[in-house]
C-alpha cells in the first residue's frame, strides 16, 4: 500500500544530502579552498619592513591621494537590479551607468596619483572610471573572475610596481575570497602594492581596504588590520585609503591606526593637514572614509578635502596631498 512512499523518501533524502553538502561547502568555504589549491594560491605575504635591506629613501614628490566608495560600481550589479528590483540598487540612487560619467569626470578633475576605490567590480568597470592608459590597476583575479571591492590604482608613469597582493578580512586571511568573520558575510579584503617613485627611488606600501558594515565583521577586521598592516609603519612608509565603516571616535579606529602610541602608527591626513574652517560634517569624527599615513619618514599633508557629492554615492570622495621628506 505504501510502496510509493519509499522512492519519495529516497529522493527527499538525496535532495537533503545535496543541500546539506552545498550549504556545508559554503559554510566551510570549500570553494575558496578549492581555488587556493587549484593553482590560484593563498594570499601573498606582505613585504617586510624594509625592501631589499637597502636604506630607506625618505624623500618623495607631492602625491595626490583619493579614496572613494562609488556605490555598486558594476554593470553586472546594475543588470541584476534591472532584472530583479526594477533597477533599484538601494537608497534611491540612479543606476550606475547614469552616475558613471560624472564620477569619471570628477576623478579626472582631481588628477590623483594614488586612488583607492571601494565597491567596484571588474577591470572593465574600473577602466570606465579611471583611464587604464594613465593608471595601473591592482585588483584581485581568480582566472577570468575579478573582484574589485577594494581596487587600487597608481599613476603608471610615476611609480614602479615592486610587489602586490591581498589578504582577506575573515578568520582565514590567507584564503582567497574568504567569507567574513560573521557567517556568510560579504567578501572583503585589504589590497596592497609596494611602489617605488621613479624620480626619487622612494619606496612605500600603498593599501586600500573596505571593512564590512556588519558589527560582527568590523571589530575583528580592525584587529586583523592592526596585526597585519599597522606595525609595518614602524619601518616602512605606508599610505592607506579605505572605507573603514568607522569614525575616528570609535575604539576600533584607535586600534587599527595604532592610536594607543604617541604619535599613532598611522595618522589621519585630516589631522596632518589641519584644514581651516571645515564643517562638523567633514570632520573625521563624522565620517567613515579615511586617508591614513605612517612610517619612519617625516610626512606632511595638505589640501585635505571631502567633496560633497550626495547624488553620486552614499559616500563622498576624500582627498589629500602627501609628501615625505627626510627621517623622523
């Protein structure tokens, strides 16, 4: 009488096993381990405090630095929003293709030497924001897959790329595309490039990052950044851009900048520049995007600016001019 029940239960058991295996693989980051062991490798070690054991050159030309979270800078995400959400990418903002021309024009007008972008996607998307003939892009690639959530760029004619890599903001930082500290979070990472200025020989580490906005990810991301990046500033000039989802008033900001030391291991360009007559909304106590700088060399900052562009993104671009000049 119940012979029909046996095949149904068998099919149900098989489906349950497949579902469990898939969910378990995602939860245990099986895809990421497969990518790491299939030839794409684990995260490259960060550079040591000095490069090639040579004395550190501590003089640079002025460097214009930009940090900008462009909000879903991706044709792919725009297509998904058009298909499933009537074009809404969240927050009532215009589609990316409509915001892109003005963002591109604004960045060209800033004429930065170093650029840290957040919430971008593929190399193709980024080339539409910043001309590839003028800048060299450091982005994460897994075969033909690009993940530019913390893409960085530098002016090609001015700097030489010595080394580059990423580490991932999760419990397994060396694992490519590792999920966050909070289960099944957005994939976030810190992107770095060791650069040398052609005219002076000045070498420095340029880092761009994007901390996740979930509380369960921000705090451990700050600790990991403190562990991996901040101590390098004791021996190596460091320039950092990023959306840290942290104002200067938070305890985690104190941690990831090494603010428990005097002076901090990483100082805010705003503080160094001492801008005159900025509004409270522009002060780092009220914003989560920062340009940080540190190292054994004297550094000055000027022309700090937060460009108010509320129609283009839920973040504003932050800019500063940095110059290194002699030993501390």
